[in-house]
C-alpha cells in the first residue's frame, strides 16, 4: 500500500484496525525497489554515501 501512496493512518481507519502496528505489519512490505530508493535518499541527504544495497546476494545486504 505504501507504493500506491496510501496514507497509513487512513488505511488503518478504512480497514478497521485497532492499532497502526497491525496495519503496518499487514500492508507495509519492503521491496527491493523501495529499499533501494530509501537508501538513495539517505545517501543524498548529506551528499555522502554511507549505505549500499546488494540485491544480487541470496540475502538482502545493507552495508555501510
């Protein structure tokens, strides 16, 4: 749902969940594309490159 731009709090109300935790656990998955985009944001925030993401490994690897 995050990729679709749905506001998590609004989604919580629509789905009738009592807690944000439930909504986030059910509908907020981290995809490789999303992970890469967020790492790029972090790296560009201070024009430094602290993190990299290796999606070609068997397990996700985020290194600094």
